[in-house]
C-alpha cells in the first residue's frame, strides 16, 4: 500500500468521533447505540492499521463490539465501498 494513502487512512481513523459513527450508522441503515459507537471509535483508535487490513478479523471484532446483524451490514457496505473505489489492494481476506 502506498505510504501516502496509509498515512491518510491512519489520520482519518485517529480523528473519527462517536457522533460521526452514529451519523454513518443512520446514513447507511445501521442501528447502533452510543455505547457501541464509542466501542467502535476506541477500537479503531487503539488497533494498529495493519490489523485493520484483515477484513475477516475486522468484521469478527465488529461482531464483538456490536451485533452480528450490524457486522454483516457493515461487511456488505465495506464490500461495496471496496468495489466502488477499487480498494481491494488495501485488504487481506
């Protein structure tokens, strides 16, 4: 992965807020609580970016932080995002 793109992603992840996660959940049809959003933000901010590149581990961890249903919705959204923007190279299966 290009170092430039990696730095942009790291910076964006470190700046995400609970309110943004809640807003994204509403925008994309997710139903999560403020507590779940806080858990997601804390997870993203404390997990090394390299660990986030494994889609399987990312979704598994998301299931632990929210619900299986929410994690499955997130996986479908992530798959669409990856396909739309040609970001397959950023993730390991």
